[in-house]
């Protein structure tokens, strides 16, 4: 996950998940924020008129017959705006995964 070009965190699936062919399955993951980058992000946020450009890249790894394949599940960009002085917050984020 990047916000205003600053890598703020990453996620991980902690348990291997097997998805059988022609089936659906929910896969949960945890995203961890790197709080040591908050000062850099805050500076970029203020310079960007109090807007956060968020970029999310969700990738997967599949193993078949001993061969691993890395693939993109979803990539999305969104913008979150926070105007501290007037208390306005607007946020839009949707990741369609088909």
C-alpha cells in the first residue's frame, strides 16, 4: 500500500489457503501500517492540499505441480481528502475482484 508515493504498509495471508478448481473461497489477509513513515506521509499530505492518493496492489502466489506463479489479483488507486479546519472527510475506495 502506498499513500502519496510513500510505502506505508503491506499485507499478508498467514495461513496457506487451498482453493479447489471451479470453486469460490474467501481469503482473509491482514494489512500492517508502517507507523515510522507517518511523518513523511503527513508532510506529503499537507503539500498535496490535504489529499491522500492511495495505491493498493494485491498479489497472489499459486503453486501447481511444484511450480509457483505470481499474479496480480487487483490494483486500485483512490483519493481520500481530509480538511482539518472545516472537519470535512471524503473517501472513495472500491476494489472489484472478479
